[in-house]
């Protein structure tokens, strides 16, 4: 099958792993129709259907799954062979693709990416913000950033950013004057609260700890949103109490627009980790990023936490 295009094989492998034309197209900056055309060409040349496609799902056929299993190691070797050329450059080139949660995109990456890209002018950075856990390799990413309880066991984890972070509950002075300050987490059941709904539809309970006592509550929501800026705005307007990363509301805490409550119930937690799969040949942009992160001193605590 010498007439089979390597690019078509790569397109098939990416779509088969992600089980989505749209997500692969978005990641690669191409149209879903161009990927579909690549799959049609490949199936025509091989004379066999590789993917079952419906309006709702994409799944490999038995032949497609067999091809993917044999093809993936070969494509990895081709990528590694091409990437080895980077070792002969003064600075590596290529695109580093990261999948990170919202908190990392807003609080951790901003002070890192400028110095990193300045040190490596040949590298381009592509960041996708996603709060749900994903299989980074299957989705086409080089690495992800998540908190330790979300890490896969077969991944290598490297600390990135502050090693201590904290959630904070806060409200506008006018709201607290009208409704009182809670002195115990259970008091929140009598307050209007502003809650965050993740893309998965999940709204996590609010968790508190003091002197070994753990309290989890599901407060009444006056406002529910999946946009932190809207949630902060609602809190400033006195529509309820907000629970979020301390760094998200640092300006409002400093200005007095929001005031923290239940401070002695809010325990710090471990900061995030950059994680990636152990591979014999690490892509040069990822290797450069890992080396940069390891050499960069990480603050023990997020700067915003010092203001609380």
C-alpha cells in the first residue's frame, strides 16, 4: 500500500483515538470536512471501512481498531525520528499542546508562558482550557495540568505553579450587613449562594475542615453559572456568597468589594501538576517545557493566598 498517504493515516489515528472529528479538527486548526475526506481516501485505498460514523458518535470498526493498535507505535516512532532532528537545532521547534483547567489558565500559566516562549522562540504554544479530566494523548495533547487527585497512575507528574492554593468563601459587605456573617459552614444553608456548574453538569458540594472535622454542604443557589466573571460580578452585587479559588477574587479582596468568611474553616490544598505519559522519546517542545518548569522556582503558596 505504498500509495497510502502518511497524513491520512495520522488523521485516522487521531480521530479514532479521540472518537471525534470535531475535536481533532479544532485541535489541529483544520476543518472537520478535510478530516472526513482524508478518512474517505484511506478507506477507499484500503478497501475497508475503518470508522463507524453517525451524527452522535465515531467508533472504530474491528478493522479500524486493529489498524489503530498496529499503527499507533509506528506513528510514534516516525514522530520521534523527525523530532530527533530538533536536537541539532540551537532551540527546539514545534507546537506544545497543553490541556489545563480554568484555574491553571488564569492563575498559573500567565507568569510562565512569557519567559518560556522568550527562551524558545521556535516553539508555539496551544492551550485548551477544560475542567473535566481527559486522556491527553488520545485527545492529541502533549501534556495536561491537573490537581493530584485527578492524576492517572501511569503518568509522570511535575509540580507546576504554587505548591499551596486555597478556596475562599466571600461576600459583599452590603450582603453580610443585611444577612449576617456565617460562623459555621452549616450556617450557609440559610444564605443565598453563588454556585459554579461545570461543563459536565456537575456542581460540587462545598467542603470545609477545621480541627479534623469535615463538613460538606450543598447550599441553596441564588445564582448558578459556568462563568467565573459572572459569578464574581453577582457576588459583588450582593446576590449571595461565592466559593472559589482565592486567586480569582484577589482584586476584590484587596479593594474590599468582597470580604472573606469562615476563614478558619478553609484549608489549603496541594497545587497543580504538569503530567504526561512516560515515553522513550519525548517531543522536543514538551521536553523543553518540562526542563523549564523544573528549573523555575515555584512559590510555596499562591501570592493571592497571602492577602487572605
